[in-house]
């Protein structure tokens, strides 16, 4: 079963621990954080549970169709939107419980002082193919 | 090139390497490499004796890998470099291979992957494509599975139940990808039937054939889901149905009923009906009662409630649904359908919409959304 782990810059429940923005961390703390993420992905791949993952820039804009023969309308970028996605990882695991366990592990990535940042991760199941046998 | 023939040879060739002294994990790796080489070269340069070619290439790969390993560890080569003279023994290790690959200690996804590779002769890339994960992830999943069963002998009887479960999962994965997993599951189950005398294997094969027969009619344009009652029955594959019914009857006369036989019997009753209206729902309910005796699962109860609704009317169906766990996927969809049939359209529309929100697949979600829309149109009219 595939699940999306969504990391938000903003949005989601109130942070469990207030953490300074990453650009105020010591360089070694940033390195440790990034290494934790990479090691986490590598472990997932070794266990046969990794599908994909990417980080997203906070830049970008909303875009929509504006009628025949007209260019699309863009809106943004927004400095203060309520929800901003920072990145995502797709995992393929045996169960929801396993997905929750892994999200918990990812959320323990170290921040300032090497302490876990306790960030909220959103876990969302993928829609699948319908089963063949249904009666 | 005859790829199905090539794939059929894979388990036998693994068996030959294991009998020559290779451990299962290394033998399986070597045969996978030989298989990939065959896929690359046989087209232009087909061998006269495909099996002998595979054995020779796999054996050399195995020796190369073992030499590299032993020199790395500074140990003696543990196996004979030259294969024993004379023809390979005729023993068929395929059944043992099924048991090992579907070993109860393995997670289901690993058992599925290992079975498809070692018994099914698929490449890691094909399996990865079928399950929409990167090849490296699938390779690791298989390699971890082999580590977990390392040291388990290949000459032990195993658990047929987990083997059948794995084949059922492969079949039920559907037709999403480029690799036709349903046909692959049928091929492996046909092979399994020649290796064991258990009527449940026939029951599973019959179940697969009877569902596979409806394959073309199950989806409409753009992957749209067509429910059983609305399927164009003239598109059902009558030869698959005939075979499925025959396989099932031969299993049932042996009087050792199991859940796959009971499920196949239900599928056979659907296959028998020339139109949805002619379905023998009373007999289908009886088979669900049998099935409940064998496996009292919530899903069986849910499907039974659908059948009761058809046999005795929606009120009876709703009553049968009362003791089903509402957390089940499809529970709300069934509830919506029964209220729809009972004429309670307001409630049905709301339930269809709720069921769409909790659907686990895109075609089911879209189907339920259309159902909600259809009922709401009726309400407005």
C-alpha cells in the first residue's frame, strides 16, 4: 500500500515544539538534519519500502485557465499562505500502522541542539486499482 | 522469442542449481541474471536447448559470484566446480519453491515479489513496473525476503494456504500495469495444480478463470467501472467460464470444501445467469452461508448482505447488514445501494457521496460519485 508523507513549511496542527527557521540553525545542525533525511530514505530503499521523494521550493504560484485565446491567470507567490508544502515522500508498506511508524521516525529528524524537531507530517493513502474479486 | 517458455523454465533451473550445491538465494540470483541475458540474446541467437543454455549460463554466473565471494573472504569454494555427470535428475522442486517463496514468515508484499521472480520467472524490473515502485526498491524487497528465509531447506513441505493466498493477491491486483498479473497468477495456479492434489488449488483456479472471463466487460471507456449487473454478458469469455465450471465441479465432487471453492461456486452462479435478472440469488446466499462457516470474515458478511438484498429484497439486505462492521471499505457503498433499491433516495444520495469519499480506488470513487449524481437527478425530476 502506498502512502504520501507530506512535509509542510506551514499549516497543519500547532507545532509541538517551537523551532527556529532553519536558516538560523548552525551549519552543522543543518547538515545533521539533511543527513538524517537522506539516511532515512536510504534505509527505506534497503527495506524495499521507498518509492520517491522530492523537496519543493516555497516559491511558485497559483495558475488557472482564463478562457479561450487568453493566457492563464497566475496569482502569487504568497508570502503568508496558510499552508505551504515543503516536500513529499512516497512509501510502499504493508500497513497503515507501518506508515505511521515511519512518519514518526521521519518527524524525529534533528534540529537545533541535535534534538528531534517533532514536526507534524501528513500521511495520506493513495487510491489504488479496484480489486478484481468483489463478490 | 518464446518468453512464456523461458519463464516456465526458471523454477526448474533454480532447482537444478540448488541440487548441485548452491544455496537458494545465490541460485535464484544467478538464474535471474541468466534470464535477463536470455531476454537480451535469444531473439537474435536462440539456443537449441533453452533449458541446458539457462542451466549452463546460470551455473557459470553462480560460480563467478561464489569465487568473488570466497576470494573476498579467503575461503575455500564450497561447491563442486564441475556439475555431476549424467542427465539432471527428473525431480521437480517447483512445489517446494512455491512453499519457500510464500513462506509464512515473509510479509505479503515480499512473498508476492519473490514468488513472481523465482517461480514466475519475471524480472525484477517487470515486477517493479507491475507494482509501481522503483526497480532498486523491488530488488531490495526480494533480497531481504531471501535473507529472511536463508537456511530454510528446499526439501520441506510447506504451507499451501499461504501459497494460495499469495497467488490470490497477485490475481486480485488487477490489470493496472503493463505486466498482466492476472494472467500470470492463472498460469502459476495452473502449474501448481499439476504439483499437488488439494481441491482448494482447483477452487482457486476456477475462481480466477470465472472472474477473468468477465475481464473485458468489467471496465468501460476511460477505465470506467461497470458493475456486474450492468455488464454486457455477451462479452464474457465462454470458454474460460466452461473451463472454470469444469475445474470447480471436479473439485467439489471430492467433498473437501474450502473457501476458494465456495467463492468459485458463487462466481459460477453469476456466470450461469444469462442476464442479471436471471441470477439465482437464493442459491448464492446459500453459498455465502457455506463460506461463512469456512471463513467468518467481515467481507464475506458484507457480500452476503448484498446477496440477501437481491434474494429477499432490500429490507432483508439491510437487516443482514446490521451485524457487519461499518468500518469496512465498501460498507457505505452497499448501504447506499440497498437504500437506493428500497426507494429511500435522499438517504441513498448522501450515502453514495459518503461512500465515494471513502473509496479506496479511483474507478470505485468515480462510479459512486456518478451514482450519487444519478440519484440526485431522480430527486430533482
